[in-house]
C-alpha cells in the first residue's frame, strides 16, 4: 500500500470518527453512577457551571480534589470559611472566583459544598 | 448573478458555498453548546489522571501538528526553502498531520460541548472567547477542507482559510491549555 492510499484510508476513518462524535453529542446521556449535582437552587447552578469541570458534577473529584466523602472540608468551620476559600483560590492550584462570581453566588455555592453537595 | 450583472464563476460560487457551510458548522456548534444541558462529567482521559489534563495535552499536540501543517504548506507554496529537496511524501505528510490533528481535537471538542457547554457571559472573558474560538475553528476547518477539495475561490482563499484555522487554534490553546498549565501547574498529567 502506498503512503498516499494509507493517508486516504486514515482520512476516511477520521471522517467516520467525526460522524460518530456528532451522533454521540446528540444521543449521549449523563451516566447515573455519577449523576448531576442535586437541585439545590442557585448553588447547584453555580457549581455546575464553575466547579464541576474540575471537581466532577457530583463532587467526586477530577483534576481538583473530591468535595464529598473525604476530609477536604474538615478544615472549614462553616460555609463562610468555604466562601472565603472559593473567593481567593489557591495560587497554582485553583483559581479564585472573587472576580468571576457575585458574593451571593459564592455564598450559594459555598453553602452547597459545605453541606456535602446536599448529601 | 453578481451585483454588476455578471454570472459568478463556478469557483467563486464554490467559495461562497464553502464559506456558507463553514458558517453553518460554527453556528451549529454554538447552538448545540448553548441549548444542550451540560453534563459536567468527565469523558475521555486515556492514560491521564483526568479529562482536563488529557484535553490540555491533546490540544498541545494538535498545535504541534498544526505547526508542521503550517511549515509544510509554506514549503509546498515555496514560501520557505527548507528542506531544499521536498521528499515525495511531503504533500501526503501535510494531509496526514492535518487529519491526525483534527482526529485528536474531536474528543476535546466533545467534552467541551457535551460536558461544559457554551459560555454566553462575556464578562467571563477567557471562557467566552474560548467558546467563540472553538466554534469558529470548526467552521473555518470545514470551509478550508471544502476549499481544498473543490479548488474554490481565488488563489488567496486557501492561505486565508488555512491561516484562519491556525490562528484560531493557537488562540484556543492560549485560552485553554496555557491557562490550565499556569493554573494547575506543569505538566499536570
């Protein structure tokens, strides 16, 4: 097989992969095992769009640490201390959200996180 | 029919068709990302610790392949003179690198669209710009492929389309992978 025919074959495969990606976008459903964050009002909305990308939609962790079922919240005495942490962030590890979210949004998501994501 | 009453040349019509299809692809991606309820879930991570690490590195590899695309295209068009002798596989190597770059971008785009969605709030500048650039990239890519395949438009159409794809990709990397490496550390595997 010539290199040109090999590249042609790869292009057909990738075209099929692109079609499969579009189909998956249309039909894929979130898995139940790691379901969406519970519906706890604004906090859940803020969590889904700002935190879930790193901490997972159910807080089970990802690039960021898990927020449920571990000791990550042990150092916080109340939701306000979580809110301060969320506002400032950790240089090099987690962005601060002081300029990205309103104080009300930070309070809402901090309350949600401190409650163990509603669990 | 053009504004001055002459019939548009076939290649010009094909250029408009390519641009229309590209625009439709970009808009379709943006609409999907806006109306789809983001799952917030991890998807592909391969041998990385999580999906975001995979995405940051995959996008970096896509940019590396795109740099080869740029260089090989410049050599084919005689804009650079190295290597002095073009190997017989050069043109097909150009095609293969572009194909692999596109393939590697697909799982990244899937997570962006399915798991995170389109950021409509322009005060979230990085995410807003990244969302727009991602949609623009796939639209420009579709237009570029159609221009190549159909030999559409004047001679400047292909380099402009290729340049738009490359520029969008670099901007996408700056607003995602670079942000990721500077926020979470390097190499963040």
